[in-house]
C-alpha cells in the first residue's frame, strides 16, 4: 500500500468520524430537547412571567453603526414578556448617527449614572434614559469593539442576570422566560444559551414576529440548514457532554457575578463569544466550581439574527469566525487533552480543534490529494467519484437527520414550499457552497497564522433582510 | 476489502438511509399537519361551547360528548380556560373537569416510574382532582424529584387545602433563595386562609431558618396585620435572611409603629438587610430617618446607596431637599455620586456636560 493510499484511508476515517460524531451530537441533542420538553409543566412560563419574584435581567445590546435597525431591535426588546428587566443599548463609537436616532425615537435625556467598575473600559461619553421607557438606558462611548461595549454596559447594569444579544437580533417574546427557567430551578446554573436562527425571511412589524418563513436566496437557505444542524441540535448535544465551547454572542444569559469574576469578554478577541465561552469553562474548572456553575442550553429560547445573503459579506463573516476560533483555541490551548478540565478538556476542546478549527484544512487536503491521485493515475476516476459521492451523501444524511428532528418542534418549516426549498438546499449544499466555505476557512486559518487580528468588513444590513420595521422619524 | 468497495458500500447504505429519512420526514410532516388541523378544529368546536357553559347558556350534558372526543386535548383546553379565569370562574369549570374520565388515571400516574409522568399528573390533579385526590397529592409531597413536590404543593393549594401548609413547608425545605421564593408564592396563593398556619410556624418552636424565612415572606405577600408581632420578633433573629424577610414583610404591611424597629437594623452586618431597610424606610415614608438614609448613601454596597437615594426621593420635598444638599455637601464621594444619579433619574437635576470617566 502506497503512502497516498494510506492518506486516502486516513482522510476517509476522518470524514466518517466527523460525521459520526456530529450525528451522535445531533441525536444526544434531540434526546435532551425531548427530555426538556417533557419536564415543562403546563403553566410554568405563565407563572414565571407573572411572578414578581422572578430574577430581573439586564438585557445588553452592543451596537456599532446600526442606525438602520437599532430602533426596531430595541422596540422588540422592550416588548419582551418578562416581569422585570432593563434594556441597555451601547453605541460603541458609532459614526452613523445611531445615538441621534435613538434620542429622537425614545426621547432620551442625558443623565449621570454611576456603577461599580469591575472591568475597565474605554471612556463613556454620555448616558441617556427615556422618560417613555423607564427600563431603557443608552450609553454612548468611545469605540472599543463589541466586548468593550458589553463590559461598559455591565458596569452600569443593575440586575443579577445579564442577557447579551446582537444589535440585529429579534427575540421571541417569551425567550427571556425560557432562558430564566434554569436559573429558577437550579442555583448551580451559571449561564444559559439559546437557539439562534436566521431572521432573513421573518416578517416583523414593530418588534413583533408575524410570520416565520425561510430566507429567499440559496445562500440564505444553505445557512438555514447549517444553523439547524450545527448551531441547534449539535450544540444541545455538546452542552449535554459538558463541551459547550461557543455560546453565540447573539443570545447568552449569564449570572452577573460570574461574568465579573471571569472578567467579561476580551476586547482584543476576533470573536469574543467563542473566546469568552472557553475562558468561562476554564474559570469554572480552575476554581473547582464545576458543580456550582453549569452551562445549560434552552431549546425553547429562540433568537433570530440576520445572516449575510451576499457572497462577499458571507466570506468576510466566515473568515472572521475561523480566525476567531483559532485565536480562542490558542489562548486556551492548555485545556486541550487536559484531564483537569474533565469532559471539556478531554472531548470538547479536542473536538473543537480537530473537527472545527482544522476541518477545513483536512478537507481541502483531501480534495488536493484526490486531484493528485487522479493526475498521477494512482486512483481511478471511479474511485475518486465514489469518494466524492460518499462525502456528499454523508452531509445530506446528517442534514436530513436535523430536519427530521426539527419537524417535531415548532421550528419546522412553516409550509410545504419552504420545506421543499429546504430539501433542495440540502441536496445542493455539497455541490459548491460547502467547498467555497472550505476555501474561506483555509484562508482564514492562514491569515490568522500570519497575524491578521482585525474584525473584517462590517456587515451592512439589507432593507429586505429580516423585514425589521425601518426607522420612521 | 479495498478502498473502493468500502466507499461504495458505505455510500450505497447512506443513500438508502437518506431516502428512508426523506420519506419518514414527509410522513411525519403529513402526520403533524393533520394533528395541528385536528387540534385547531377541536378548539374551534369546543371553546365556544365551554364559554357558553360558563355563561350558563348550555349544560354539561351538551358539552361533555364534544369534549370526550379527545379527552387529553379537552383537558388542556379546560386548563387554559381555568387559568384565564379568577378563582370563582375556575370553580364553574369543575363539572366539565369532572366529566372527563381522567381522574383515576392521573392519580395512578402519580406512582409512575417516570418522573415526568408524575410531574404532569401532579399538576393536572390540581384542576381535575377532588377531595379524594388529596391523600395522593400529600404522598406526592414526599416524591424524590423536587419538581414533582412543587407541582403537588401547587395542586393542594389550588384546592384550598389549608392542612397542607405545614407539610409543604417541611417537604420543600430546600436551601436557596429561589426555592424559598417559589414556596412562598405557592403558599400565599391560598390567601388569608394561610395565615393561621403561618402564625403557627412563626411562633412555634423547632422550625428552621428557611421555613421561618418563607413564613415571613408569605406574611408580607398577604399583608396580614395579625403577623406584625411575630415579624417584629423575627427582626432579632440571628440569621440574616430571616431578618431580611421580616423587614421586607413589615414594610409591605405598612404599619408605622414598626419604623424604629426597622431603622435599628440600618447598620446590620448584612448588606442585603441594610439595603432592604433603606427600601423599607422609603416605602413607609419614615421622614424622621432621613439622617440614617443620608448615611446609607455612603454605604460600601451599591444597592444600599441606591436604595437609600430612592427612599429619600420617596419622602417627598424633605427627602429631595436633603438629597440635593448631599450632591454638593455629602462627606463621601460615593454619596455625592449616588445623590446626583438618583436626582437625575427622577428629572430633578440637570446632567453635567463634561464626559464621564
């Protein structure tokens, strides 16, 4: 057997392992979600919603040049069904008039407000409150990236629970109730993650979700499948296996005390959410608090976020995610294969390294190898086609499993038309889109190794995306 | 076996499995659509009848045959209706609950091996159950799973079972603020009928700290003046959480005679107690304690300072004048900052123009 044949065998084993682990994660996630639903009582969320004793939440929305959508996002946040919460919007040095639009829309007036400064941040230029909405606080500060904006908001927050979302996020009205539930049942819960789904295709009027349809473009549909497969079911599975290493910045609820202990997200991080989640896990284990600080996934708390539907924006986003993953892994490399960190160190971190960070390089190597084999005549065309078809059908099978599981939930495709479009997207996913994604990630990996640390191009919001009510002065 | 054979066989199996999955998904989708249609149709037919029954326009005999077509869904709809009504309105639905042949089944489910089944049964018995179900629910208070115990406690209280207060307190004596809150809420939904049992706990010997905390909390939620002497006694309890709940409850009841007792805890060793004391003084408009509140503005804990400031605003002119004076003349920088913040939040002071550090 030649070296090339051994390599082909190794790549085949890698592929099958990758998909097998993902399949296991998806199935574990489904079991967890079922268990969760069976444990929900009829009036549970109504009671949480009506109780004056429910733990209050500070909802933090960091934004940078989000003038086109921030008003709608804040309106959606103010409408949430939760007994006591405040909304803190932080304009992180926006230059597009975000603060002016907020002032005008919510009749803000400037106040001096002081908080405990546990984490140092860039200077605050002004703090505003609204007489119309006593639970709205707006902070204008010097630019310092998303993490710095979050830390500034935490300094001025009042409540014991912090919910962090993105400026383009639309929460389902009961999302906070669903996320607060684990804290009310178990004092050992440290943070709760929720489901993040694409908002492109949603019909939202005045912050209220009226219709839940899927994105219109093929790129959007491909990401829809990816979100369901990887960011929904697999993440519930990872959480069950104590390997939740990326709580999306689009939806996180965390105890303020723990957030301050960890020191908040790192302002220099390329993707602050991944880096923060890894550091949070490290902190929990280092302090020997693993029994008193668990990370939980709520399969009922749903947040919709805008996904890029233009190829350039998509490439920039994924490039940043890849560099951010590499950076977070490098900063927390001591956890990999380290028994001190339990399942997180022995399974979660190696999984993240081998099957997330390095997956693109391995997969692209496989493609190069196949071309080499074909050119040198080491492998026949039939063998290569069989390999490509196997890779294709593995992806299809995994995605169909995710769709099957979603069918039993309220997140299923709303109508038959959307359903067939979803199936079509699954069938087309591995015919170009996936390979393009690979190339972006490989470029991201090399750029990180060459020292690129910037956040890439800022995503511009499209008027049609997420149908957020445009600001009308 | 060579590489090609393995790859081909694996791909063929996966292709077949994918096709099978696709057929399964389509089948499941059709089934789910039908279930949703059935539910919508059932709701459309049964809800108007239930509402007519509540208005006295129709009888149990007419409504029951419709409900029996899907008794589980009917139970869910009746529970939703009962929840949207007040206690009296909910009682009107009892004949319809009783018409569903589910009572014995749910009582039996309380002994299931699956905790989720026991949990749902305990909850449903709160709506379905009658006096004969109380022993089964009392037994469920000793369930291994805390959630089931909570559900059983709620159902017992839903039936107005005053005898259950003490067993609930002892079975749900779980450490932690959140659990105590949940128990207090459950018991207080019994209304004034809970007071005798609560007094018995507060005045009786042998009850632990968390039980006393819950009892104190319930007294405040129910705002019963009968509990004032016992609450005053609890102000001297060695455990901070008991003192805190006693302060909070006394301020909710609103008896001015207790102001000095509460103010005496203004320098308590626990910041949570001090913070509650400040809030209580504001709530009771205890203007004679303005000096104590001004002192609270310089407390080392943010919440104490904040509550002291809010309390001063609640005092009216006298407190606001003191707070305005504190902006420039308070001896402590934290006190000056907090005074300014509270006044600005209430629109009583213009903000500074320079950037904040």
